[in-house]
């Protein structure tokens, strides 16, 4: 018998010899928890409803506990509520065996909301990625709703501060004259995320351009599609004070992207109630990679405020990190210790054991 089965609607893919998914919610909410439980010796697996449902149906029939992960809406098929209902119908005892994991607030969508309003009446428990999202979910069910720690991904990076150097105007002029890149003197900023998360970054660019008059900046954007609004000729030249470069997203590039950066930037629409339900996964990723994070004040970031710079004016955070390298490293070190306690594979596995066996 499968002890713990995680169901996702995202297609599973083999990247670098490891089964994973392109969606962060699928990786962090389904694949990584199953892998963490497996490392403790449990029979834990991930199955996808994308394509033929037969293997998912067979797995559900034989699983002791089944976690239905984040649903992904596609342009052709919409929400996978039909597939999830079909699997739930195989579980007459789903009040004992089924749990749900919800990562995004799509409750304004009638089909999404209707499915969960029905499904959450009879389940073992529900996990969410933030307390803000939990408040919305608790309005739909009397079952336990708990905030799940999302696991870390990638390699642990050594804490590193910024070694920013001002460029004298004559030296900058000479570098341009002889065709030398200014990248050696730049503060290297990293932004990564889905294309729909780009608008807050675009809104931040004018402030970054003004700040770049003090320190030249290199902004690396790691995402799945070319951010054409950012990649203007003025921002892609070697001599631009704020130079922007694009790196296509892949799970294989993130370790190198974080390691080659000085700071991780996370701008967000933090006043939007839907965005306020977001998880801290990008902040955790930056700290895990050993880099200082400068982010807008989402509610889920509050427990990490002592390990990063959280505020409304992100250029102030960049400036603070440049002027206080020792304190920045100390914050990263403390943040990594917190991550070890809450987000390590063993901590994540223990959390799921508590939830699925109701030992908490």
C-alpha cells in the first residue's frame, strides 16, 4: 500500500534526471513533500492527473492518505475539477483519507470556489501556504486548516554580502571608450518569478534607474518568457547605469542565478488582497541561496523580517544592504538557521506526518 500519495494536475517532467514540474506550487506542495517523506523511509509518491488518469486512479485506490495539490488552470481545459472529482469518487472514506493543499487565492473564480466549497466539506485536513489564505479557506470548511512550510529547493549557498564599489566618472568614461564592460563594478540584483508577477518590477524600474546614478546596477530577470517591456535598448547596453539581462527560467539555472547575484529583489502588489495570500517561497529561496533579500511587505514575510529587508521603498533596502554588509550577512546566517528548523526536508516531512495522521 502507498502510505502517502500527492496528486497534482501539473504534468510531471524529467529535468536533469529528476522528476519535477514547471509549476512552483506543484514542486513545493506535492513533489518535494513526497520526496521528503521518502527520505524518512515512507512510501510516498506523486502522481499527475495530466493525460491518462488510469495510473492516478490505481494509486488512489491503494493509498492510505491522499493529498490533492494545487489545481492549475489551462487555456484549453480550464480547472481540472473533473479529474479531481473522479478520483474523490474512488474514496468513499475520503473524510478519513483525503487532504487538500491550496497555494493560491482563486476563490473569485466561480468554478474554483464551487469545487472547494463542496470538496472541503468531507476531508481530513487542508493545508495552505499563508495565514492570509487560511482565513479564506476556513470560511469554507470546519476541518483543520494549517499553514504548510514549503520546502527549500536547490543548493544551500554560503552567506555573502555586497562588495559594491563606486565608479569614478573618468574611469566609467574610459571603460566605455575602450569597450570594457562595467559589470565588474555593478551591484547584481536578481528577480525571478512568473511573467504575471512582472508589473511590480516594471513599476520599480524608474526608482532603480535613479538609484543607479549612485551605483551601477545589473538586474537579472529569470522568468519563462522574455520581459520585453524591460529589455529596452537603453537598458541592455553595456554602458547603461541600470543594465537588464534576461535568463530563461529552468530549475537547473536557479542555483547559478542566485550564486551570481548580490541581492534578491521581490517587489509585489502587496496592497492587493489576492497577492497578500502569497507564500514566502521566493524569500526563502533567496535566503537559502545565501543572498540578502529586499522585498515588499507581504503578510507571509513577517516571520522573516529579521533576516531580510522588508519595506515599501525597495531602493532603501538595496542601499541599506550596500552600507551594512556585515549586518546583512548576520541576518542571512540567522535566516538560514530558521529555514533549517522550519523548511528543511525533515521538518517538512514531520509537518505532513502530523497533518495526515492528525498528531498535531
